[in-house]
């Protein structure tokens, strides 16, 4: 029930192949990573809209082509031992998950509405090219539009809605998406909300919990999966 957040974000640079390896070494079976499109429409694994925080480069991900993104050092910011680590493509990440028998929670990262359709199209195309097992895949997003697009083009894939807010109408509004799971910030989850979510039949996932002493509280509320930067601690 443990998912490594952005690979294993406390143990290695986030959203890298090194992070996936650290997650594997922790003994878990799930990782969560983020996908966006490069300027030349290649799905790449990175969280932020820009490359500044997690590489030695500058600029928006969507303004840089794959060659420019691959030339960046995505590891030194975390620790010297990861110098030269690169931004992976989605294809590379999928192949790594196949190699290590990992399940992938792939967050469709959208920063503008017009980018949603091209991103979802390329993600689904890449998954098909790799022939990644659908039973080991979950698409998640803060964007209901992205999830609706996934539902339309790839209805058999599991879909999860990510939220950091709660409202009385949220669960009703999400019904048309036929979701598999709801992924909620653990800081806003309470027992009443957890019960409401579970009563709909959805799987309940929380992010980003890094304190393993709290696991009993959340499992008692019916939480199915914990997304954490520290899979080794759990």
C-alpha cells in the first residue's frame, strides 16, 4: 500500500531513473511520477513547469526540446553522487518499471488547458508502443479534463483524481469520470470525508505522508495507499 512519491523523493533526485531504483531498493511495488511534453512533443518525466528547481537549466519544460532537456544535469542539486542524472522520457520510465516489476501511478501534469489533449494523446501512444501492462498502470491528475480525455481514448485504464481541497459536491461532480481512486492531501483528510469517499467505492490514496507513526490512523479510516517521499521509512 506504499507508493514512492516522484520515485523516492527523499532518497534520490525526484522523477529520475535513480529515484526509481531507490524505490525498488525500498521494497515497494508502486511509484508515482509526473509527465509533461517537451517542445518537440516527447513525454518527459518532470514535475515543475520550469526546469530551474531540479536541474542546472533555465526555462519552461514545454519550451525546450528533448535534446535540450537531456543535456541538463537533473541530479547534482540533490547530491553530488547523482551528478549527470538526466530527465527521463516516459518511455525510459515505463521500461524501468517493466524491468523492476513496478506499478506506475502516472500523474498527467497540466499547466494550461490547451496542453491537455496533446499530452494525453502522446502518453497513451507511448504506453501502447511499450505495451505496458494495463493492470500495472494508473493515470492520475488534478485536471478533470485530462482524466475525461483518458476515459475517452483509453477507457480501460484506471484513473484517479488528485485534490488538495474538499467540497460538499466534489464526489458527485466526479461521478461521470468513472474513477478508480481519489488522491487527497493527507492534511485535509478526516474520518468523515474518508468514509464518504470509501462509501462511493473509490480507492482512497493520500499524499504526501512522510511520518510512518501515523499509518495506523489512516488505515483505520480506510486509506488504501500512501504516497510518500520516504518509502524506506514505511
